[in-house]
């Protein structure tokens, strides 16, 4: 006898609490970015072009960096399935450092905006550049902190063969890696959308 197909609500009920929290968090974050982006697009240019606005080079470079981080984070699950905890840890650490590089480049980009005369005391549309990119860094920072925690845990378990075997056969760990990867992809996508909006708007 075939099992009855689960409803959308039943699927949510059967999720692990971490999955539910992650999806709710991503949904909430998505709404924040959506409303902020609508507010950004609703704000007139107010002669921002007269300030000689050009997309900060650091923003362009940071876009490349976060795309590379999307590739590195995609390798995590494959290393877990191959039971290579060392490669998993190294890939996670590389993703973390790419996140750091992205954040540093964003701050440099803010300085480039300031040099153009675009700041919080100036044009509203220019201020949104800081706000949207700043909120994105805040959300990415949460993933980076979690990446550090995971790296330390992997480093500790790597020294104990029994703990390593337990971790590599634990479905919860696989789920945790999938959720981390999904959230990082989400942050990548958010920035790419913001970057394209910045480019097309100005």
C-alpha cells in the first residue's frame, strides 16, 4: 500500500528543528532584503550621477571572491561523503577566509564611496548602498562564526579516530553541512542580486 503524500504542513512538522529555524531565518532575511531593496529602488537618484558615481572596484572584486567561496563551500559535502575530514576542514577554513576577504573588500568599497562624496549625510540612495551591503555582511558574519565553530570541532575530532568515525557516520552532521552550504549559497545569491541592482540602477 502506497503511503499518502505528505502535505506541506506535515513536511514542516517532520523537519529537524535546525532545518525549521534555518528556513525561517532565511525567509525572514529574504523579506528584510526585499523591503530594503524596494525602498532603495523607490528613492530617486537625486543627481547622484553629478557626484561622479562609479561602482567601487572593491565591490566588483568582492563579487568575484564570494563566487569563489560558493565553489569552495560546494566541495564540503563531497569531502564528507568521501570521509575525508581533513579536506572537509581545510575547505571550510578556506571558505571562512574568503568570507573575511569579502568583508574587508566591502569596507574598502565603503571608503571608495566616501571618496566620491557618498555617505549617510548625503543622498538617500547613496546611503542605501551602505545599509544593504552592511546588512549582508552582518548575515554573512553569522555563517562565518559558525564556520569557525565547525572547524574547531573537526580539528578536535580529527585527532580521535573513534570520534572521527562517529562524526562521519552521523546523519546530523551531514544535515548540518547541507544547511551551512545552503545558507552560504543564499548569501551568495543575495549579494549577486544586490550587486546587479546597484549596477543597473546607477
